[in-house]
C-alpha cells in the first residue's frame, strides 16, 4: 500500500475522493427530489402511504 502513496499525492487523492463523494451525494439527493414518488419535501411521506396517512388523520380527528 505504501507504494501507491509514493506514486500519488495523498492530499490530492483524498481531496479528489472527498469532492467526488460530495458530488455523488448531491446528485443522488437532487435526483430523488426530482421524482414524484420520492420527493420528501412535498409531503414528507412516500406516495403509497399518503392515502393511508390521510385516513389515519381523519380517524384521529386531526385537521391535516
């Protein structure tokens, strides 16, 4: 393993990995937010559970 670090600069390699992982995470999150079913900002619940949650709220007498 030490031979790899003699060829590549450890700081530049770790910085590149860090930047790649941040960009990958942002891409995945914004990709999920762009979908209709997995957008957690619109209602906070996955699409299949919306009707069930509305029924439970109505049974409990909650306004929302």
